[in-house]
């Protein structure tokens, strides 16, 4: 099979398109014929070797953590999936930038019928991150107000829609060209962070979702009401500042979760969540995708096309 492989950590140029043997699923795994694979800002970091110690990545490595495709083969202990099922998911150990990859039943769910494989591949990691941050950890409830930084990015665009589906009031930030997207996704108040300090418009919020860090996180403690919550995707939280403001918080580390993905599927089928794919590149242009992912200014999601999308 064809796969994008790295043999040495480094910049995007270390990616090589190679012909390698298909992986063989173990008893608790399925082999998925990949049709499309998502791109995430973590990909250039993984390729650079930043996570080698932290998460135990090792070489050679095939990136690709978001996949949509068709089950080609099942291990003997697989009970929920069968050959021919269309699936999508976040695969913890990557391998998605290839014609075939391995997944477990805990990582993939049936693909929403209303989405193409290309759109489906954009959803899992970003939507699960937003779900786990807002629902599992921050317990965002109906009627509460959430401030979502980076609302036009991969996670932010899912977070706005999940929060709205939850019945929350959404304040979201992005730069000038992305104000339209914030509104289109359902934000009640869109803030252009290049023109206005968010703290001038967002006060006493129940929850902050922070995918940006640095100064954005620093200034976020003061906009959360007493008893409120900050969920950050990119930083450690300052315990003293949280205590001073009487708030709580957590640093999020997204995990694959097929049950939660099935809940997300229901929201997609109910038209409460849509995929926001702004760029589709062939697998052979994965280097370009890594360069774009590293900018932290992607609008919605980027997807790599691995095979023709059968539109089902
Ligand atoms: N901890 C975890 O488990 C986890 C999971 C997923 C992602 N992450 C991390 O979370 C971050 C976001 O991921 P993503 O997939 O959403 O990234 P992304 O698709 O690159 O989106 C980033 C968004 O942030 C916006 N942005 C940049 N600077 C900003 C600022 N100062 N204020 C407000 N918005 C700003 C950008 O909008 P403009 O272009 O309009 O500026 C862009 O839409 C990445 O660093 C990623 O690695 C962590």
C-alpha cells in the first residue's frame, strides 16, 4: 500500500510517499481502507519529534489521527463492526495517512450517513476534544455562557456547534476574515480579537475554552465568573490565579472514544453539527498540509484525500 512515512524526525519535508506492506489487524483490531484522513496542528509537532518522549512515538511513523474509510478486515474478537462498514474515528497511534490503517472498536464509530468520507474525516479529533472539554470536564449546561477562543479553527468550529446544541450562549473569537464563520456556526456574539480585547465584551462567563494559550489564557482568568471553569488545550493552568478568582479549570488531553463519537454522529444526523472542510489535498501533498497546520490559522479543517470518495 501507499503511505506517507517518516524515518527521521524533522520538518514537513521528512515525509516520504512509500510503498509498504498492509498492516494486519490483531484479534481486537480492524483494518480500515482509508478514503480520507484529517490534518491537525499536532501533526507537524509529532513529525518534529516533540512528542517522542511525552507520548512514546517511535520511528518509522505514519501520521494521520483522523480517518474515514471502510472496514476491510476484522480481528477475531471484533463484535460491533463488520467488513464493509463505513467508519470514522480518531486513531490514537496514527497511521491514517496511508491506504490502509489499523483501528480498534474503541476508536471508530459508524460514519454519519449524511457526510461524505472527506467531511467525516475532518470531525473526530476536533469534535471529541470539544466534547470532552465542554461536556465531560467543564459540564457546560443549558443557559450557561461559554467563551470559545479560536472559534474558526478545527476545535473551535466544533465547540461552537456542540455548545449551541447543548443550549448554551456562545461568545467566540477569531480574526477579521473569520467573523462570518463564527456567526454561521451559531455564535451569539463574535469578537474580532485583532480589533477588540475580548475582555471588553465577554464578562462573567461560566466556561472558557482555550485552544490558544499564552496571553489569551492569561487574560481569560478574569472573565470567568466565580465557580466557573477554564478548559485549556495547550497550557498548564495557574492554580494561584484560579484560586484568586474562585474558579476551577483543567488541561485537556483528548482520548479516542467511540461512544462519544456515536453521540456526535447523532448531532450530525440531526443537522446540529456540520463539518467545516475548507481545504482538500491529495495524500501526495501532505507536506503542504503539515506546513498549513503549523500556522495555527487554519479556517475549519483540512483533509487529505487518500482514495476517491464513493459519496455514501
Ligand atoms: N490537548 C488536546 O487534546 C488538543 C486537542 C486538539 C487540539 N489541541 C491544540 O489546540 C490548538 C487548536 O487546535 P485546532 O485544531 O483548533 O487548531 P486550528 O485549526 O489551527 O485553529 C486555530 C484557530 O485559532 C485561531 N487563533 C489564532 N490565534 C488566536 C488568538 N490570539 N485569539 C483567538 N483565536 C486565535 C485561528 O483563527 P484566526 O486564523 O482567525 O486567527 C484558528 O482558527 C492547537 O494548538 C492544537 O494542537 C489540543
